[in-house]
C-alpha cells in the first residue's frame, strides 16, 4: 500500500525567508502527487500536483515542488514566505484514493 | 461554480448520541469521498461514492458509521451511537472524473465538519 511521510511536524520561518517542506512517499508505480494547504478555518486547498512530465511543478501562491524519483520525494518550496502562508500543509499520493501525510504546520514570525 | 459544502461546521454531542453530517458536492460531480482526521493524525479515507453507489467503503471504521448518497447528489454520514474516539474533522470531497485517470484525480474539498464527542 502507498504511504506518505512528512518528517517535520512543525516548522517556524521568518517572513521573507525561504521555506522547504519535505515529503517522502512509498508507492510501486508512477505516483500522482499532491500538496494541499489548510489555513485556519478553511478547507483543504490544492496547491499543486504532479502527474507526469516536468519534475518541477509550479502551483498557486508562489509555491513549487520537485519530484525526485530516485529519492521518492516531492518537496514543497517557496522562495519568500508571507505571513499568510501560516497554515498546515499536507502531501498526498493518489492510487484511486488519496493517502495523506500527517501534515506540517508552518508558523511565520514577523 | 459553488464549492463543496459541508454542515454543520461544528457539532458537539454526548457519547451515545447520534450525529448526521451532510455534504453537498459540486454539481455534476459523480465521485464523492469522505475522509476523517482525528486529533493530530493523518487524514484518512473513509469511503467513495460513484453517483449513489458505494464504490469503496474500506475505510469505514465500524458499523456505527452509515453513509448514504440519495439520488447521487448530496451525501450524509451518520454516526450512531457516537463514541469519544469519533471526535475529529470529517472532510468531504468531490471530483468529476474517473479515479485512476490522471485528469480526474484532483479532489475539491469542503471546509470539513468538526465533531466533538464528550
């Protein structure tokens, strides 16, 4: 069965600094990979997805993620975080249904 | 287009009571999913409807949980009787395509229904 690991439970970053969230997956075939974000009081919003092709994918809100098959990773990055990026971020892999990681909470300090 | 709507947004009940959560998917979306996140853990799959039929209910924890999707439109998830461990956030999601096809695997989620069982 597929699984997703997000090693970092909580990350604190200064506004304007770069952010990288780690995601490792276990899946036998070519995975469909996703990053979702949940802001306080909001539902899960899709940031970006990888199905095939270019391994660097761009998403909304200035986020990008890179698929590395050799490392079974799909890390999320943002060059300069804004206070509004404080949220919980979930990596997911799809095999007819989504399997989520445990989530990473991002705190942004002024 | 309107998004996925869930209500109530928050429900507080006593152990042993019954709660019904409702989900209105995006109009025209045949595929409807329920997920649950208990305190601080992963978001877990509960079940999947295609129209009014249960395609996969392998994630339903036990027979205290009953999901229905009348006429292939909205769905309800009933917990009866509720136990303390049922507390968590219940998410509904929908998509129009066929699971397993690349373009179809993007789910639109609702804001979730938080259930607190005391």
